[in-house]
C-alpha cells in the first residue's frame, strides 16, 4: 500500500500566523486534516523582528494543526513570506544549437533556464523562477517547446527575489520547531493561486492581498505572473489612523473598525451614530458613523493608489480586462470593493479561496487566501528551492528548476494602466 503524503503550509503574517495540514485524496481532491491560527508575534510588515516570539506563534499553530493527525506525518512545510524586501524582474535568454536538429528535450530547457539565472546581489536570494513564455525559431507564444524541432529557443521568466537575511529568519521561525522548510512562497503568488480564475489570468488581472501590515500585489497576463510587489501599508495603518482621530487605544479602534467600519464613507447613512467607549475616566461619546469612517477611507484610498502607482511604474498603462481582485483580511471591510471601483474605474471583486471541494467554512474567507494558496502552491510546485545553510547554490538551483516545464504564454508586455476616475 502506497504511503500517504501529507502537506503542511505555514503562513507568517503581521497580524496572524496560520498552519494547515492536508493530503490529496485518491481522486485528486484536497482534504484539510488540521488547521491552526494564532495572533502573530514578533513580526512587523512581513519581517520577523523577534525570532523567539515568532517561533512560539508558529509552534502554537503547528500544534493545533497537528492535533488530529500523527505528529510524525509532518515531514516538511511550505512557508509564505511577505515584506517590502521582496522584488521581481523579468528575464530573457536564448539557447542556440545549430548542430542539433532533433527535438527539444527537457534537459535542454533546463540548461536554458540555468543559463538565464539572474546575477543578483549576494545579499539577495531567488524565491521563484517562473517561465512565462517561449519563442521557438522566431515563433512567439509557445506554451511548452519540449519535443519540438528547432535551432533556437528563447525563454522569458518571472523572477521573485528576497533579502537573504530576512528569508533566513522566516526559515528559522519554522525550523526552530523541528519542522524542515521545503520551500518559501511569496504570498502574492500564493494568494493568486487560491483566488484567481483561469479566465482572469488569461485576460489579465491585478490581485491585491490586503493584510495587516502589507499589501501583496501580483499582475497576471496570458495565464502567468508578469509583475509582483509588496506595498508596506495594510489594515493596521487604517486602525492606527482611527485610533488617533478618536483619541482611543489601538485595540478599541480595531473593534470599532471591524464592527462599524466602511471603506467608502458616503455609503453610510448620514444619520447613523456610533458609541465610542470612554477611556481613562472620560464619558462615552456618540459620533456620526460616517465621520468615523472618513479616516479609514483616506488611508485605504492611499493604499490602493500606492499599489496602482507600483503597477504603473512597472510599465502597465491601462487596466487589464480582468480588473482587480481584492483578498486578504483587509478586503473584508464593507465598502472596499466600491472604493476600489471608484478610484480605478475598473471592475473589482472580493475573493476567497475558490475551487476547493471540502474546504472548511472557516477557511472560505479572504483572510485565509494566502494560507490556502501556500498549501496549493506547495502541492503544485513540489521541488522548489528551500534555503539551507549547508546547501550550495548550484544544488538548490537544480531543485528549483526541476519539473518547471509548465504551460506558459507570455509576450512583450503591452501598455496596461491603471487609472480611472480618482
């Protein structure tokens, strides 16, 4: 009898840490066996600032997730990472071999990808190299050149980079609990994996995952990622603005935001009122709910405009046909979709993890798109790089490139913006 394979995902965010344990059923269905969630500690804007606190939060999550399975089944974890230290670039390289008129082999494609590996600063490491398109003897748009006869093959790939020291801390936060890290996954790509439809990827779409401390952005075109970035602003900044405006503690502002917040103040009736609890002996106050929502709207509008600016600076001048997909805990706020539509003039939807039969109801929320996406990415892309203190670069490069000859389609980026009525 074949041994069952179990998959573990750990998503380390600024607000919460999540862990999932799952297996793939006999008919290819995903079965979640365990789930753990705890408030994040020692993490600011995606960066681990207190290793012991982060390790403890991961331990609590893993213990909860493994409660209903044998602890021995978790042999490694896929770990989601975020932070403004992440960056991307698109690379292109060509394999020319006039002496070989035989079919293109997977080994040759591997050689091509290895040759195209970017020269990066020693302080950086590569998280992902994702082929986005092939050109065979001048013919663009080839999805998979393996087996074709050609004299020249050109590959384009999307590369995600991260600060080596920051990534190492994320690895230690998990491996400090005696769980080896199989691969790190950029949370922008993980959330896209869990929320985007095939049509949206082909048409072109901007995915934004609004977390507590960061907003992860991914742009997809013709089925593959073209641009990814992290904006160091999230829902926590909106809560901070509300706390300052109302002169109340942060935790009380967070409760008010969750219960009464609206990202577009004009959607709130003018006569609605909110009771603000007293603080340090002061009596409670009654204020207009619309006035309470105004600082939230200002901060969230700034967040959206910053994300759009990043996309514009990457070379996209028009909104993609698929519009914008919002996810993450911040996207759950009432009025966020309408605010994004008003700012961009584009169709917008708020997304939760989709297309997964049997996913527990608690995980069918935008707040868990990244965690579910990390799990899906790990299952789909087994063999990705995991950082290791003892593993030389050429070794994990071979691991990274193994099995990466997937369906791709990408041409030169057309100008795509972003902008609509402000």
